C-alpha cells in the first residue's frame, strides 16, 4: 500500500504496540532501511527534524549548547548560530533558560528543548516519535497546543507517532491507523475541521465525535490481532 504525505499536513500514525509506527518514522528519516518498497521525498535526513520519545539532551551542555548541536555538526560556530538558536528557543518559550542545564529543567521543558533542537535547522518536515507519552496530562495538552501553533507558524509537514486516540484526534489533519502482524495501513482518516484548533476544542461535541470515530477505527485494527 502507498502512503502519500503532502506538504503542510499533520499526519498521525496510530496503532497497537509493535505495528511499526516508530520503524516507519525512522525509515522516513533515513535512520533505517526498508526491506521492500521505497521512500520518495527530500532524501535521507534532508530538511527533516526528528523529536524522539525521550529528550536525549546532553547533560554536560546548556540548553543553548544542546540546541546548537545540529548546526555545530554542520560546521556553524556558536557565534554565527546564536541568532538561530535563540530564535528556536524563543519559539518554544525557553529563551530565558538558554544558560540552564538539563538537570535544572522540568520534563516538559526538556521536551521543549528537544523540539527547539529539531527546529533550529528550519526543517520542512518534522518527525515526532511519541514525544509526550511520559508527561503528565496538563503538560501534554499544553505541548500539543504548542505543536499546533508551531505547525501553523512554520508551515511544517508533521508526521507524529502516538498511542493516544485523544491526542491524534486533537492534533491531526489526517490519521493513519496501522494494524499489526503484519504491520500495514488499515485506515487513512481525514480530519478536515475545524482549523485552527485551540484548547476549547477538547470540550466540543465535534471532538467527542472524532475521538469516537478514531477509537472505533483503532479497535477494528486491533480486533483481528486479538482474535488470532
């Protein structure tokens, strides 16, 4: 089956554990090879930012140093990179913490730093591998709102892996539901309305309807695996 992801979309990959969501993300990023088929697009690693499940910050570097790292690897020094790093930190609300170390940050702030690091290269595509799964619900919802704001502001294409029906229904313009054994696309569900979404959308009848539809689709994807 072919999966097309178009510029400016926010596509969530949703499915049971082990169905290949994270593997698909790594293949898109060029961090792993496909056993069959091809990936067509900007090329391995090109114009792509990756946010992992854990912030993976270097504890011996400041927030500035961690966000600077992708530019440093491109040969851009600290002075030349300063404006870009600070702009990325400003985008995620961490400009005042540029000199802090990871041990001084909350879990949500660490994830914001990780997002800033992914954004500092001005990617066209942002890949996010269940980045908020370990956070409390209040922080998670706040970061969901922040990601939507960034998506709109930077005209990003986002591919987002999650296990949460509620998160997928809130964030996505499309949800790709995957089934397991073998990993495959079961349903490609468009969520065209409303935009922009804000926190009060979570209390609407439309959101309840979307989550119910997504839950039923996910249950249908899981059911054959349970029956087996």
